[in-house]
């Protein structure tokens, strides 16, 4: 019979470290899905997820059981991913000439006719990834959570520890920052 | 070029892409091998515990000092007062002798 999260956590806190492994097995897919939105290289993704688990193990005593373990873990994961972004912040900007052929073609198609351009989704995602990589950590986090993962403002506030008003302000600034980055890329050829 | 429309199109493309939730082989083993020996208490709780222990020690010392002063007050208050008078008025006595 499968043990509940609460039973496993209680056993870990009593010193049975091996009971932590079923939790790792159960929740790692969700953590990898989240980490891959912020880290590009697979080695970085694995390091981020491992850091989340080590932190979860170290802070397990602070888990009170008021909310499901998954919520507590996802808050920890968001904070770790945010720390990762802050530690790997890039301060350079891509120009149009640095785009790959697929990305350039996608933009060309988009300028001519925005509707069919959505067909080549891989190039669009690559361009999106390029733009997000250049954004500030807070802007990238809020755009990913709010617009790509489609979480509510309240949920983001709970995950990040920011107030609802701060999430709204950061979302507004993030959208403006993203438009600015896109303008920088496109200025050479289209604007 | 409508930048907001371009931005929305890119976000839509990102939203439609399923998040890759694949876990590398034997990742659990790697995590378990890298865990610390035991869950470590955070620094704030350690500091809080030390603070309470320090507060208890301070309270004990205070109680002991109060008890000692009360005991000495009841057992030798007069002699202490005489000693204090002698020390304070010693200068005045010497002054009188000089004259």
C-alpha cells in the first residue's frame, strides 16, 4: 500500500531518510517541467532540481502540513528557479543579425502575414526563448507564470511571496520590457 | 510592426508547447546520494534556542542577586550603613583634625 505524503514526511523527520525517495520520484517530473522553463542546458536543469530537493530535505521541519506538500514544494521550486535566474542574468541584447535562419524566416513570414506564421511553432518558441533569456529575472518569472503557464495573479503571489499588487506591477513592467526587447531585435529590419 | 501582437503570438507559441517533464535515469539515486546526513535546523531556530537559553541563565543570575541582597539587608544592614557613613565622612574627619 502506498504511503501518503504526510506519512513519508513524518518518517523522514524521525530519521528514516530512505522515505524521502518516494517523494523525489513522485514530484520530480513537475520540478523538471518547471526548471526547464528557466534553465536551458540539461546539466543546469538537473542541478536546479537537485538543489530544490536538497533544500526541501533541509527545510522539511518547517513544513506544517496546513497545505499539500506539493504547494510547499512548488513555492520552494519557484524561489530556487528565481535565484538561478538572478545568478545567471545576462546583460547583452540580441540583434537581428544574431537570429538563426529559422527565426529570421519566421519573423519575415510574420511581418508579411501574421496569421500563417504561427504554423512554424518551433522557430517561434526559439525566438521566445531568446527574448526571455535577455529579460530581467523578475520579468521572466512573471511572464512565464502568468502568460505561459496561465496561473492567476493570486497564485503567483502565493508562489513567489510577492503581494498581489507587486505581481500586477511586475507583470505590467515585464510586458513592456518584452516589447522593448522585441523592438530592439526587429528595429534593424522592420522598424 | 505591431509589437504587442508579435509578443502575444510568441507567448501563444510558448503556451502551446508542452513542458518537458522527463526525469533523467536514476535521478532519485543522485538526489538521495547528495542529501545531507540529517535535516538541518535553520539558523533562525538555532539562534532562537540559544537566545532562550541565555535568557533563562540571565533570569537565574538576577534572582540569585536579588536573593543575596535581600539576605544581606536583613542580616547586616546596620553595619553596612555605619561603614558607608565612615567612608563618606572620612574626609570631613581628617579636615577637622588638620584644623
